[in-house]
C-alpha cells in the first residue's frame, strides 16, 4: 500500500501537467485566428481572468463559425461574430479586453 500511494500521486501530477491550461488554449486559438503573439497573450490573460470555463467554451463555440483571419475582418464582421455569442457578460468582457489590449499595444 505504501508503494502505491507515491505512484498514484506521481500519476495524478503527470496527468495534471499533460492537460492544456485554459490560458494556453485561448492563446493558441487566438493565434490560429491570425492575431499577433502580443495581442493573443494580452487577450488570453484578460479573458481567462474574467470568464468562467463555461463562458470560455461558449465563446469558443461561437468562434467556430467559418474561419477568417481576424486582421482581414471588418468591424461589422467582428461585431456580428461577437453578437452571435448572445451573452451580454461575455460580449462586454471581450469588448473591454480587446480595447484594453489594443490601447496597451
């Protein structure tokens, strides 16, 4: 029994390391959408701090609409994609995070 406990603890620790953090996943998705590393890092930090995991999933589902480079989108296209989320809290967080990161850049 005493040999099993350390092995179990080690296995659980390794399993925790193997999973991708929400911040890393958000950053990766933003980079895939065509954002610069600096902007993606800023947004990932702010979104993960202010949205729950469920809200991040909801935002991710809305982002699965046909892919297009974010830099090539008009403001109207960005607004349409964001309004597809349908949750005022998520829309507010994404908007304020985007503006804050744009100003900070």
